[in-house]
């Protein structure tokens, strides 16, 4: 059903903006009139067409934070647990939702449910907002009638994922700030200070040491060919993005990341935590193992791990155990496989996966703190080294020039 964005006045004369679903413009006007709204302007929403035309830009223009999706899951679970019908629950949440793009998705879901589709089927139409684990878990909830627990677990999953992502982002703030500051100071010295010092040396016909000549050359290049640097950066960035978007490029880049000291081990811990948490929730909700693994392979979003899970699925279909099928993994340590094997032996795989996710979340915290502590002195040394080199290039000939003037 089409969506329409409108601007209208209520009975008190106050302006209201919003979205309404209807078969056509006239039907949309009639809906608003029933609500006591007097339409000022109404237009059919073009977001769906724009998403299809510009899929890359739509990720940024129409972004829905995962935090809000998690909040929706929690609200829906609470309302359904209170015995309120699904249609009324969605109507209530739509009224409270502030994010315009999430509101549009929920309106479409409600319209599909009104037309006879189930919640899980309607969610499948919006894979960017509700990944595979949503319809899979919701369909189990629909068959058992236990919506509330399923949605609560999904909300917890979103919260944990957002928390983990936030920790990694916070850990990178300090090195980014230090790196930016170092670059800004270096560029200022090379563009503003060095050219003035060069003129001073030229007026005295001073003989310059090698380090000074190198810095002056770098300053000249940066001052006169800055446009070439920008073009090179843009072309390099575009080429890298193009290469990374290919299947072979993505695989190569994922393998490179795993081999980088400090970052590689941290990335593995994050992947294991996500893998264990998602698999635990799926299995607890009675989603079949193979289906759960297929969903989790998309969640981890890493080509190396995804290939390992795909191979494990083949072995499981042939009758193998999960722990045996994942032997030789580059991501899962022997400790993880041992705990998984113990879970299979005791028929407590979901509980063991929950325990693993908690262990690795703690390890991620420790690894992030270690990364921050190790990067701090490295960044200070790098920043100090760059500034020292530039200042040495200035002060060395200045000292010699002063000595020559005093001896004259």
C-alpha cells in the first residue's frame, strides 16, 4: 500500500506533519479528515523508489539506528505480553516512533498484517531493518504463541550488539583525535612556517643539511601540488572501495585484518562473541541448527568465518557434530570448540553459547583497554617524532647560521 507524507492542521489550528498509508491520495485525505485533520499538502512518499535507484546512498540517507529497532522489539514484546492485539500494538508504537524511516516501515508492516500476512512474513519484506534472525525467531514465537520472550531476547540482542560496537568505536576515538591533531600541526608547519624559513635561508645563501632539504621539498610539493594529493587520495579511496566490494577483494581484506597485530585478535573476539550470542538465542527459540548457522553466518559478516560456517553446515548435514565440523577454524579457538563439545555432550549447547558470549564480551573489554593503553604512547611517540623532525630541520641550519654570523 502506498504511503503519503502530509502537512495538516488539527482542530486547534496547530500544524502537524506525518505519514499515512492509503490506496490513493483521496483515500489518504479521507483518513486524515476522520482524524479531524485539515490537509494543507499531501504527497506520495518516494523513499522506496529512491532506495532502489540509489542503494548505496540510501544506507546513509535512510539509516535506522539498531538501537531504535531494539526499542521497537522491547515495546512490541511488552504490549503483546499485556494481551493487546498485534494490530493495536503496532498502531500504538507507530504513534510513539520518532524516526520517520522506521515509522514508514512499521506502517507498511501493519498494512501487510491487516491484509492477512503474519508478522514474520511482513518483516521479511524489510531485510535491511529486520535481518534473518527476526523473521526466523518471530515465526517460532507465532507457532508457540510466545511472542513476548522472543521479542525480549531480540531486544537484548540488539542492546548487546550496540554496546559491543560502541565500545570498539570509543576505543578508536583517542587515536583518531591524536592522528588528526598530529596531521594538522604537521601540515601547518609545512605550509606556513617552512616557506618563511626557506626565504630566510635563501637570503643568506646558507648551506642546508639533507634533512632540511627534504622537509623543504615536502613543503614545496604540499604547497604547489596539494590538488594532486587530493586527487590521489580520492582515486585511491575509490579504487580500494571498488576492490573491496569484489568477492576476492573482500576475502583478501578480511584475511589481512585477521593478521594485523592487536586488531586481528580483537576482531576474532568480537566475532566469537556475536556468533555465540546469536546462536544461543536462535537455538533457545527452537530454530533448527542448520537454519541458525545460516543466519549467524550473515550476522558475523566476515568472509573467512562465513566460509568456515558454510563448510560446517555441509559436514553437519552428513551427520557430523557442530564442534567436530568447526575443527581447524581460524576464528574459533580450541577453548571455544572444547566448550561447544561439552555443551553437545550434556545437551546444553544454547546455555554453553550464552556462557561463551559472556566470556568473550569480558575479553573484548580487556582487549579494548589494552589496545587503548598501547596506542596512547605509540601515538605520542609518532606525533612527537614528526614534530621533532620538522623542528630539527628548522633549528639545525638556524643554529649554524647564527654561529656563522657571530664569527663574522
